[in-house]
C-alpha cells in the first residue's frame, strides 16, 4: 500500500480525534493535554533541560547490550515552552503529575501522520523487544492511552500481549526497574503513532545478544510484521552471524536505535536487514510544516549514533560512496531529551509522567510509521523502502547539525540528501515506508 503525504493540520487546530474519547477530551488533546490537566499544568520551571541515562543504559554483565534512553530530571522542555507560549502562564517546576513532553497529537502533527493514525493500523501488530520484565507494563500503557484519549489496548480485548522470549505468558523474566522505564517508553511511542495497532511485548531473560536475539525471533514467530528494538552495543566480528540468526526476517520491518553516544557505528543498527533509526532535535517553527529538525547532539559523547560498519556488507539499495560497507542510519525521528516525549511509568520510580529522549524514542516511532503504511511485501526487507523515496516530499530532509568529528563529512554531519546521523530524513506521511 502506498499513500501520499496528507494535508498537514495546523499545530493549533485541525486535529482529527483518535479513539472513543468525548469531544471535550479531543479539545484538550489538541493542545497536547489529557483529561486531567488543569489550567496551570503548562506552568513549568524555566532553565536548561537536565536529564540522566536510564539505568538500563549501563550493562549488568560484560557483553550485555544497553537501552538507548534518557529521562529528563529538570528544566523547561520544548513542549513546556510551547504550552507556555500559548497560555502566557509563567512556567513553574514540573512534577510527575502532569506530562512535560510531546504528546501523540504533537508527534502525529510533526510527521504528517494525523489522518493515517486515525484510519490505518487495525489488524497490524507491532512487537516491542526488550530485556527483563516490566510487571506494570499493561497498567502503565492503559494510563497513557486513557490520558491521551486513545482506545484501550489490553490483554482482555486482544490488543496487548506480554510474553517471555520463549512465548510464555506466565513464566516471565525477573523484573527490572531500568528496563521497565525503557519498556514504558517503547509501548507508549508505538501507541502514539499507531493507536489502532495491536502490541506484543516480548521480554528477553537478559540483555545478552543470545537472549534478545531469541526474543526477536519469537516476536516474528508470533506474527508481528513490525518489530522495534531500542538497544545496541559496539560492533564485533560476531555480528554477521547474529544477522542471519536473529535479524534476517524478510517481509518484516525491524527498526533499531542508532545509539546515543554520538558519532560511531553500533550493532544491531548496522545489520543489513534492519532499519537504523537516527535521532533529531524537533522544535516548532513558523514554516508551512510547523516544525523544524536538526541532528540531535548534546555533547561530544551524547547524541545520535551514525557511522560506517566495520563488518556488515553494504545492502544493494544503499548507494552512498564513502562507505564500502553498511552505513548507519537510514531514517530518523525525534530523540533529543530537550525536545522529548511524555511517557507514563510506575515501576521502580515515583508513579507518574516523565519526559524521555534518546534513539529509544525514534525506533518505536518509525516502527509505528511502518505499521501505518501497511504490511510489508513478502520477501522484501523494508529498510529499503525509504531509499525508493529518497529526496522526495515523502521525507523531511534534515540538513543542519552534526554528531561528532569524522574524516568523511556526511558520516557525522547533516547534508542535503543522505547523511549518517539522520539518513534520508524523517517521515512526512507514510509513503516512504510502504512497499
């Protein structure tokens, strides 16, 4: 299925309601709020955004892969600035009682997906692969979806399923607070982009390659055609065998975070069978689109990953000439914590609303876009699809910013057309993600 970029609604109007919430809720959603927000909820503290890496960003064991997320701890996020500008209310300190990051409405507006999200995705399943167990995954997801007026996605109604890497619904891994934050983030972003999709959460026993890879295979075996992976690690000579063992699934759109440590290639983002997803800074603007993006980079050691693989072969559809092997990334989406997204989480932290960044945000967003675009064609690798639309209006070309120092400019610096940090750009509708 192909689609053309839809007419973009105004950030301040034209939102098409998703789900079954009442009209009053829809009006609140238009501003990026949920049903419980009061007039002073936009008031937050000014100042530079501060944040910490989620605990799963530190490996528990040697050789473990790590998640790619940051949790905001203070300052004024882009969402809060936007709301303060609308209301004229002086910001005050945010707390866990109200969202302080971008909402589903904001994300759908930014990527031209409002109409598609209201009508597409029914019957499709997005799988989320993470390590360890989040015992509150379903209830936290319910809170997020209810707040933003999205239809219920539960085990009871068949929309949500949580299994171990062997497919068990009862024998689950040990629980982990850090990975639970990551799980909440991933589930909420899949919901934000494709609210009509079913979601399967596959929990690996640990963050090892073998266990996360086994969970990947289980997700596909359970029928998911879209699999999001918000983890990664350093490249190694073993990765080509991991490619064929875990990530080579024709007819399945597999998205992987590009990494959060700035310039430098990571695996499995450099697998030739996956879509490597870079990260951007997403801000409102006075342009026709209403949004603008640049490469996410906070410091020399924080920002979206990118680079030329040392091991994986270059896919036939990737035609940049500076890298003879697989080049990372393919596409991108928001990842800067300062322009982060709202997530609800309750396990191991004060139950409430948090703002997250990192390429753990962008990977499930792109998985959701693939799901809105329709089931991939049998025998194809969907990482190729955006390349078929390279340089067209179906992708927002990101042309400013960099994520580090490199000898080949486009490896680490945004350019017109393809570049490593943002690939061919960010979604503008679903066309570039359909076969």
